[in-house]
C-alpha cells in the first residue's frame, strides 16, 4: 500500500531528539513532547505517517466510500460510519468515522478509532445505513507482533469492499499512535494466501 510517510536518517533524528531533550529540561509544552516523541520513533528507524494525508491519498471508491481504513490491531472488524451536513436540500458527508469491534459501529467515542475529517466536498451519503458497512481487519503475523497488547496498536489497510461479508485485505501497515493523527510505522507486510483463506471464514 502506497501512503505518504516521513523518513529521516537515525543519526539526524537522534541529534534532533537530543536538542529537544535539552530544551525540555528548562521549559516544555505539549507540542514539544509530541515532537520529541516523533523524533524518538524516527531514531528507532520508523517512519512517520499522518492519518489525514493517508486517507486523502487513498481517496474514495466508485461508491464514494474510503479506500483505506484504520482499526485497532486486536479487532476482527472495522465498521464505517459518517456524519452528514446539509448543503441546501441535499445531505453530504462531513466526515467518515472508523470503529473497531465485533458489533456494528455505534456513534460513541468508545468505539471510534479514527475520523476522516477532510472528505471531498459533495461526497454523497452512502446507501445501506450506518453500521451495515464493514471490512475485515487483517491479522498481524506472529513475527511482527510487538510485545504487550495489540490494543495499543492500529492497522491501516486498503479496503477491497465495504459490505457485511467482505474479502480480507492484502497489504496492511501496523501503526503506533504518537498523538492525534500522527503515527509511527511499526511494520508492513503482505498477507499470505493461507492467512486470507482463514480470515475469509470469519462470520
């Protein structure tokens, strides 16, 4: 999957991180801490990803639905929701919402994992209703699973189809949130045919 990321040589990231650590001893702000955290991930050799830029790069499919989704890495399903605004007498999508879980997305902050905030103007409201459009969350292979709980991580992936029985995705990205829409890229991989075959048995 091709999405825009920010790369930096480890040595330069360590230098910049050192500067911020020195500055943070004297005075710090919330933004300073986020920048230091971002340099820390770059110093580990990880790229940075801006979620809104990734959604925009993925665009919409022929039905006006997002081609890219974000879900918690420990979830089986990602549900698509939306908020609408009215332009004259016709509703348009204001933002798409992504929720993880085993049940349809409810418009509560506890189920929402991300929102696509900059939806193209004029995007029509999808047919089918909220909570009826879902896609499978790919499994993270054991060699790529980080220590600790997968609930601390997210998976970004291309959606083949939004429906109640969708096919499994192919080439996801494992992410760790730094703050807001800024993520560190932990791993990328391609699902094997065996993995896709097993995921296709999810009900």
